[in-house]
C-alpha cells in the first residue's frame, strides 16, 4: 500500500502541531505506522491522499450515520452557507432542529445547543451542581466524557478515595471533586451514596460505554442507578454523545426505558458538523442562563450550518425501519466474523449493540468493565489493523475504540469486510 503522501504530510504536521495531530488517537500510537491523511469521502468509502480507497467503519467516530456526503445533508449545508456561516444570533434553524428532537424524544423537554460533546458534558455538570447546590460527582471507570478537568480522572485506591488526575494541568482540587467507581457494581455504588448522601450533585455514565471498548451494562444495573439517584436527590446524567440517535432515535434512554435527569448529545445531531447539546426537563433547564443562575454561553452555539445539517440527517433517521435495517446490517457483519472466530477457535469476540461494534481479544463473551480488557493483547489488534488498512478497510486506530455501521454500507461492503476481517484475524493469530 502506497502511503508516501501521508508520510510527507505527517512529517510536516509534526513541525506544526503536537504529535502532528489535533486529537491524540489520530497519531497511530496504538497501532504503529503513519496516520492516514484523507482527502474525500462518499457514501461508505473514504479516499486518502495517496488515492487508496477504504470501506469506512470509523465514520468520523460515529456521527456519520448516513455515511459521507449524504446528498440531503450535503445540499442542506451548501444552501445554508450561501446565506452566511455564522451570525452569533438566533436563526429559525435552531427552532426547527430543537423541535424535531424534542417532539421525537420523550425523555427531554428543553435543549441547549453547544459546539462539542465535551462542552455539552461540562455544561451538564455545571447545571447539576447549580440545581443541587452540591459539588461532587461520580463517574465510572471505563467511561469517557470529554476532556474537561473534573472528568480526566481515574479511580482511587479505596471505596471513597477520590479520583486521581490522568492529565497534567488538572489541579488536584478538581480531581478531588470526582469519585470513580467500577461499572456494573451495585454494591459499591450503594455504599458510596450511603456514605456521602448530601455531597454528590450528579452521577454521570455512558449508558452504553463505548469509549474504552464496548462495555455493555445490564439494564438491572442502570435501573438500580436510577433508583439510587432518585432516593438521594442526585441528578443522573446519561452521556449519549455516542449512543444518542445511534441505537435508536431516543438513544440508550429509549432502549432501556430509563429516564435520566440530563442527557448530553454529540455531533450526530449536526450531520458531522461541530455541534453538541444537553437537554432535560423544563424545570431543570429553567436554571440555565438567561432564565436561571447557571451560566453557559457560546458564540457558535446553534450555528446555522450545523443546524441545517442536523435537520437533514435526523429527518432521515426518523424514516420507517431505519434503525432496524442498520441493526440487521451490523448483525450480519458481527455474526459473520464471529462465525469465523468460532471455527478457528481464536480467543477474541465481536460485540455489538445497534450499529456499534467492537472486537475484544479475550475468551470472555461478556465484557462489562474496563479491567476485563487485556491490554497485553493489543499487539494482536495492531496486526489486524495493519492488514485491514492494506486491504481497504478503515477502522479507528486503537483496540479500545468501537466501529460504526452506516446506512450507506451496502451488503457488498459488509460481505467484503467479513472476508477481509476474517483473513486479518488469521494473520494476527498466525
């Protein structure tokens, strides 16, 4: 595979940007080699600067649920940008997208648009603290919620040991406001809430953890979490930056029929444009400025181009059987590869929910916590990733990242991927 132009561009990029990238996982540190520089995408395919074509299962880390350059989304962007890119003032498109989401999502009543998932989560936490008058939060090991200071923490050594920073530049005082608990552990959750009943403002969780593997939680655990938060007057935040509109229009909240207090969304609501949002009941959202005392603002919030792209995308997601078809495609992909794995007796397994999938190099058929991921097996993923690239399949360059199927993927794409993926596993395990 010729990657000469990508190599030249990466060498130049390293002189201009930290690590040569604007987001760490793009640097290919986990898999080795040179990051691929892309120049175009159409439907299920992407093409790099060396004219190599790939079937894309990264989909810009999830938001391109319709694939690249969907005609209706593309047209909405072009027609809107003709009238201007940004005004820093209201447009009717904000109303239209907000109404489209709220009228089809029974768990929310008001929404505030922002410019990224990180900003949405950061704002949701501030809102929870403002509503409750408390300062501490609980997060879970293996869930990622963006790079705001209070969430870049890992678990402490004891039950009520506060988190330790995972990034330089995060003050210890910030980390001390965060408690990190293991996923799917009802007992530790209950003990923690019983010991700190008046200190915790919010519990935040990815109801479908998909940033550190696909760590599917039991509905029983999520229901217990909802019940405990209600009992202690703690706000429950579902971070649905990945799962929102991916596993169904109402996301994980709808899938599990659990009402969170606040939900955060990411770029899928903007057709791939930079956008995010947080949403809740009218009562909770009445605390947000200018209605209430919790301040949050953004010049590009509700950007008209992003709003238009989001309207065009989400309308298509609402068409009959959209999610059923997406699920069926993903099931075919995952079942096909798992059949090969079982026939060969390899110690790995593909998991999926909705159109999200992930490969774990483990004998276990149910991995619901980060400590069950064997980091020593990531060399196998590196070999697989290299083979996939060389044979025209693009997935995220880390064994901890999930993949995504889009409506643009054809059955020909799916069958081709099963074939290449299976051969790639043969190479990895050789």
